[in-house]
């Protein structure tokens, strides 16, 4: 039996639409930030080597130099102060390595709590036991947990680590028990799952989506990128055609359930607009500030002030804002 079937029964009557704090933003806040030309989000990338998994599709190999160095905590804590003064409301810890492999995460969370900054953490969940989650309940934190499948054998194989799925599932149970999937007074929940679709997990992804929706957990679906380590594992992941077919099959399944739901899950969310137009990205261990995680243009260093870097990048931002206006209109 798959581990997902053991989880607590759904209690929510109307599971959609789901708004996840730190992934969904109020449109008015985005437009106000555009008008004031002030960022809304600071993204800090932890060093890649600080990860407890060894996923066969890990894209970070394509970008990063090998290092065992860490985040500069003192500098990052200072950055949070500056971010708050600039009008930033959200700290994003995503995309490189496992944030909870870094003991530096705790002073950052502490400072974010003190400054009333919301923190969105993408995590594989395996390092979070029930005690840590109980503690985190009191922090302004949302989690997006990696779930590609509830089949432990499959998940452990793709993550490259024995017993990963079992540990991750314990964390998910603890998050649900702690109420991370319950909406706050503004309708925002604090729990999502990120699902990477590849050749062999289209059906699993469909099950994870259904499971998540029944519990008011936001399912975030993406296709596997054949970059970094992934190119060496096409036997497991599939080629471009296999990946397209798998993703299409997940989309079709959701569309059959409801076209409205399909639109909700497969239209870029407001957080994507914040990511493209209102986010300052800091990468460790280098301390480089980059304009955008896709273009990776180096625009400064944490030795400078965030506002100086922000102003320097004005032209690129204007272009991105123009490109994002239609997206915002579609989300109204
Ligand atoms: S994909 Fe993420 S969780 Fe997996 S090895 Fe890479 S950094 Fe770690």
C-alpha cells in the first residue's frame, strides 16, 4: 500500500481554489510594489552541496561550482533588516540544496520572525522531524515539500537515497497534524507539494494532485528539465518526447476532473510574477546578486546595499513588468 493512503482523512468541504502564502500574492500588493518600484521578495539560495539527497534530475550541477561553504549568516541577517526597510514582505528559500541541511537557516528564520517577514521554504522534508515542525508552527513559514510519488520504492530511487520517502512522509504527517494546510483568516494556507513529472510517474503525479487537493495542500506541478545531472539518467527520466507525453497526461487528468481546476493549477501563479519582477536573488557561497534565476545575469554583490542593486537593474525590470501585465490580468 502506498504511504499517502495512511494520512489523515480529508476534512475540507471545498478544496479549491487554494492560496498558498508566499506563492500566491494579492494582485493589489504586486501593482502597488510596481508603482513604488520596490521589491516584495528576497530569495536566498543555499549552497548546492548542502543537500541530503542525490536526485537523478538535480539541475543544480549545471550551475554551481562544488563547495562546502555556507551562507554568511551575519550578512544574511543584515540583509533581512535592509529587505524589510525596502518594503520586502517575503523571504524565499528555494531551488538550490536543502535549506534544512544548513544550520544557518535557524538564525534566518528567527530574524524573519522578529521582522514579521513571511518565509517560503522549498524542502525535501527528510530532515524535519515532528519536534522541528511543532516548533516551526510558531514561525511565519510556508512549506513546499517535494513529492514525486507516494510509492516509496520509486521516490527513493529518483532521490538517490534509501528511506527518503519514509522520512519525508513523517514530515508531511507532522505538518498536517500541526495545521499547516489550514487556511488563515485571509484564506492563505501554508503547505504545498512540488511534483516533478518524468517518464514513469505521470500516474503517481495524478494521485499526489488528488491527495493534495483533498487536504487543501497546493500541488505545484512542473516538468523535469533535462539539464545538469538529468542528462545522464534518460533511462529513468525519459527523453524530451517522453517528458512531454507524461506532462500532457497529467494535465489531461486534471482537465477531466475540472477545466477550472486545470486553469488554476497550470496558469502561472501570482508568485511567478513576483519572482520575475519583484525579487532580489542572492546566491551563496559567492554572495552574488543575480537578476533572474533563468538569465543568471550578475548584477551586484551583497557587499553593496540592496537598494543600489535594485535601482541599477531598473531597465531589465521594466521589460519584465511589461511582459507580466497580461499574466496579472489573467489572474484577476
Ligand atoms: S534536486 Fe534538490 S533535493 Fe534533489 S539533490 Fe538537487 S538540490 Fe537536493
